[in-house]
C-alpha cells in the first residue's frame, strides 16, 4: 500500500482513480494481486502452524514473503526490462 501511495504522489494520480501512468498501473495491479492471495496465505500459515511445528511454518511463511516481494518488484518493472 505504501508503494502504491508513493506511486500516486509521484505521478499525481488522485484516489479513487486507478488508471494513469503505466508504472503506476503495474504497481497498483501488483498490490491488488498480493492482496488477493493474502487471505489464502494467512489461512495456510495458521493451519500449518496449528497442525505442524511452528518453526517450519514460519520459515515457509518467510520464504513466501520473500518470493512475493521478488514478484512485486519484477511486476512493476517495464516488460522490456524484466
């Protein structure tokens, strides 16, 4: 959300608009994609922590967060630069 807010300020796009500069649109779409999977991630993380040991669940959660950050950064880049 912070990165979308910074992108809104950078390209002067006022809420509730979600169109504008292509970099802003990619940032917004990456954030929305991450939000869509957040509920699934939390449910799986909690279930794994309850039924299995919590340390492996936490490590898998950290790996997921790292992968999600890499995805976000790659998605925001221009397709020609990926």
